[in-house]
C-alpha cells in the first residue's frame, strides 16, 4: 500500500463569501465525514495536512485563523471545534485555489514520504478540484472523497464528472475509503 496523507482543504472558514451561506451547512456535513477519516489516519499515524486560505490576512498564522473560526457561531465554529488541528498535524496556508500553488506542500510531501493523497474539504468544484488536478500532474495517486467534500449542489455532479474523466483521480465515498484503509488495501 502506498503511504497516504489526508489533505483537508479550506474547511476553516467564516463563510463570508458568495455562496458561503449555502456552503456552510454542507461543509459541516462533510466535516463530520472528514473527522471519521481523520480519526483513522491518526490511529494509523499517517500524515494529516490542513491546507487553508488565509482569509486575505497575510499576518495571520494557520492556528490563529482556526482559533478565530472556533469562536464563531454556527457551522464555522462547529467545524473548527470538530477538526481543530492536533499537535501531530501539519498545516499550510495557501493564497489561491490549489494547495500546491505558492505553498511548501510539495516539499512537505516529499520530506514525509507521501505517495498517495486523500483529498477532502471545500469547495469540490474549486479548491479541491484544482488541488486534485495539481496532485495528479505531480504523479501522486489521488483520491477525492465525494461525501467528505462540500459544493454548491448545482455544481457537484459536473465537478465529480470532471474528476472521474481525468483518469488520474479516483473518486470514492467515505465508507469505501474507510473500508479499504481498514483492510490495508488502497484499491
């Protein structure tokens, strides 16, 4: 089995952007699936990496922005409390859509010996999609967990279809992924 890492994308959010209020409850639902997956990765001592937008605040560190979210009401606070990074988790701030663009993610993955990326988070049709395409172009085995991602409903099927059509990204449900991780088979 390839050494996997869980990449949690943009789930720390104030949802103060267009479609934010639509995405907020969907992100909370996805975050509950993400937590199940994260627990398995933690149990197996596999890397968990958070990649998150910096809210346009170039003076703010990752844990500061997660702390801001933790004190918010509603889905923002609920997600931050559910998924707040532990001491063994890695964090990367990203300025744009892909978690690879202008970040140290590729270097981190090489240093910790990761060969497979499991992508979860939001938004499926934007940041998760861009990261999946970049991961594939860097020759990582890439899995997107469909029900552990948030997306505006009318864009979900098109994003999933695009991911499946690449031939380089596998789309799985959380249940199928967890079953394969528990059995020790990645396929």
